């Protein structure tokens, strides 16, 4: 096991099988974690953020999750409409309720916002733009909706976003529906909006696999962060 792999295991506690790759831009490192347990990955983000100092590099963690429903810090339980037997986790990100499952790409964004001279609103816009640019590259027009963070194609949400900031450092991030079972979304009010339709890239004519979509999204996000720093 390499030193970098040992470091990954110590920080994430989600196994040493993940790849540990340098991003091509902005000094970011990208950890590809594969299919992970949500609660273990969440705790790993908390531990990583708590251990940060001024020399700690910024990272993007790419993964998929086993089926789980997550409720944001101020989330309202009534937005869960039916019990599907899927675990529900009350977490510390912003936002209401969402679903994670295999075939959905999740990118966790662990950044020192002060060092990057980023405000939270600017980070949200940066993440959203990365998704918009990814979809535009495949001929799909996507957009923001005022007051409802995330990315939409028409009325349907394709990417959800929730963040937490501690000591000016961010964690949590964005989930992009790629090629998954969307039926659990019918058991919730997605992101707190009754009847909000959801979609995924495979239904929009984009043939990227989850792995390829994860690579593309991290590249677009790195490029957006680089532009912000110019």
C-alpha cells in the first residue's frame, strides 16, 4: 500500500481500494471512492474538515452511494411521503430531502473557501455551472431556478446540491442523476418541493456511464474553480 493510499484510508475510512489521483487543474486532488456507505463517507468528510490546516490541500471526492434518503439540517420529515424500507439519515448539509443510489454520481467538494477567495453563493454558482457546462457539451440545455439550488432541464431536476461550511471550509456537494432507478424520488418531495419531477442524463440522450460522468463533472468543476481564481 502506498503512502497516498494509507492517507486515503485514514481520512475516509471507506477503504483503501479507491484511486487517488491528482487533478489536472487548481491544485485539487480527486479521490475516486466507488460505491460507498453514505454515513461512513459523511463522517470521513467531517474528520477531514476538522483535521484541516492552512497546508491541507483541497479535494473532490467522487462516489456513488448504496440506496439512502438524506434529510438536511433544517429538513422537514413530512417531505418523506412513504416508507420504502430505505434508510433515512439526518445529516448536516443544507437543503431538505433527497435520494442517493447506484447510478447517481456524487461529488463532494472539500475546499478552503478563504484561500480560494470564494463566498458560499459563488461556490454554489460554480458547482451549478459545472453541471450546466457538462450537459451543454452533450447538447442538453440546462439552467438554474431562482431560489432553488440545483440544475434543471425544463421543469425537471437533474442535479441536487447541498453544502456545509465549517471554519470557512466546505464539504458535502452535488449529486447528478446519470443512470439510476428514479422511482424512490416518488416517495419524497424532492428537495422539499411537492411534485417536483426529476430526470437523469441517460433519459436526456447522454450515453455517459456513471464513471465517465464523474470524471467529466470533476474536470468541469476544476475548470470552473480555476476561472474563479483568475
